[in-house]
């Protein structure tokens, strides 16, 4: 089952191109964009919240396929307020998501930007 995909956590810091929009709208735009670029994309859940660090945040849980491999991903989005957005995405083969979910959650939930 794991031969075609290695469970991973990916960090990416990007410029915030949508800073004037509320968090809910930003998440909806992100989900729309993912749907356009990821094969067999299906959004399972979406929520906006205030992260423990005090930053506005969002979370998406979704499935898609990469080169025929069905994947489940959890994406934490932190809007850092200085024109940057931090994405923390955990990914695993969908049939193995429950095996790795707690480890992915532990790492994603430990993210704490140090300045606001």
C-alpha cells in the first residue's frame, strides 16, 4: 500500500495574495484552486479559527489522487499578518490515513510561529 507514496509533511511559506479577504473566503478560494489542480479532489472539511499563536488560521481536510494514488491531506494555513502565509500539509495514502493521522496531527498541531 505504501509503495507508491511516502507519508509526509510539507511546509511552504508564500506571499499572501488575498490579505483583504476574511479567513472563510480565503479558505473557499484555496479549496476552489485545489479542485482545479488536483485530480479527483474532494473537500471533506474546512474551518477557519484563531490559532494558538494568535494568528488567523484555516484548516482543510481533503482527498485527491496523485498519479493514480488516492491520498488524504490535512492542510493548516496560517496567515502571518506580514504579507506571508505558512502552509503545513500532511499527506498519506487514503487507505492508510488512520494509521498516520495521529502522527500527522501531532506535528501539524505543534507548529507555533514565533512572531506576530
